[in-house]
């Protein structure tokens, strides 16, 4: 009877994978623009201060980043003492998402949710490595038609979304480098949250 041996990477190939991943990840993190992060945070501040809703959308690994961002916007930023942020990750309502996908097509899974709620002070955040996902493009088109701002957190060459969104945090990267880009996007959303957590209510000086 033949014995099947499990294939395992050699030590040198493991180091090549590790070094390549970390080299690209460090470069992406180093290229995060403080000005772009600040601009995105300012858009969210406007939504917070006017009682709007922050809609967040992404697919696959970016859906996890969207959930991460929604959690921190809703929970962690309360430490600032400012009004609570109403944040919704649109990949988290599985029943509604799959109903829209099944009945109306996957390109409608985010825009179909937004059209039920959109208000004048809302904002849409789309997270995408490629910038070309049809359901995100549709969501941004709906935001533009409603006159609300959109923020893109993008990778690769930026895709269609790069020129569609109002604010863009773009980490230019080789096509297909999903892991390092998604890891760097997590840093981006943590930085946005850190900016908002640092806010404090204005106080009147007493003479």
C-alpha cells in the first residue's frame, strides 16, 4: 500500500512568502495618506453631527473589514463623548442580502438596502481591493443620485470606484495582492476610528 506524504513548504519558500507579504504590507501602510484619512473622518463627522447614517459595504474579506469599521464607529467612538455614530455594515443582514441577491441580482445587494433608508446627511463607505465590484459601483451610483457623499477605501489600480467616490483612500498595489491590501485596509479603518475617538465636545470657557 502506497504511503501518501503531505507536502509542506520548504523553510526557504516559507521565508520568501513571509518576506514578500510583509514587504508589500509595510509599503502600503507607509503610503497611507494622513490627509486622506482626515478628509474621510471629516465626512463621517458631518454625518455624525447631523444624525445621518454611515453605510458600509464590501465583499469577501472587505466585508469583514466593513463589519470591523461599523463595530468601531458604533461602539469605540462613544469614548469621545460626541453624539453616537449610526453605522451599518450592509453585508451583515444575511437574510436581506441573500433575498436581494436571489430576487434582484447580486449587484443589487447593497443599493437595494440603501434605498429604504437614504437621508440627506448620510454617507456611503465602500471597501474594495479591485475597485470594480458591480454591487459597490451600483451603491455609489445610488449615493450620487441621492446627493450624498461616498468614501472609497481601495487597492490595486483603484478601478472604477476611484473616480466615482468623493473621498478616496487608495493604496496602489499589484493586482491580485489581496492579503496585504486587506490587511492594510484594516489599518486604514483603525486610523479613521482613532481620529473620531480623539474628538471631544466643545466646552465654553468661563471667564
